[in-house]
C-alpha cells in the first residue's frame, strides 16, 4: 500500500476528524482512508470530494463554501 502525508492541516479539522473517528470507534487514519476510498470509488458519479467531505463533517461546525465558476470570465493562456 502507498503512504500519504498531509501537511498543514488546520488544527480544528484534525480535531473534527478525531471526533468523527472516535464516534465510529476507529482511528483517525482509518476514518481518513474511508473518506478517500469513498471519494475515489465512483469518479464518474455525482459523488464529488466536496460532497463527500460535507457529508463526512455533517453536524460539525465546518463550512465548505460553494464556488460558482460560471461567473468567471475565461482568460487566454499566456505561454510566453
């Protein structure tokens, strides 16, 4: 199995992950693995990362802002 390191995680996010894992009777690492497996198991479905994370943290005081890209104006690519 591969090993993944995530740096600079907000302490509040870490605490919420620990609380969520404890509520399910498992380690924080097992909780994170479950979240990542769910996100990547159905890449073509409507199961997107933001949706999975918002479900994972439902009931906690965390907010994932919606971002409307349709309001952005396209910019030309500068290769120079």
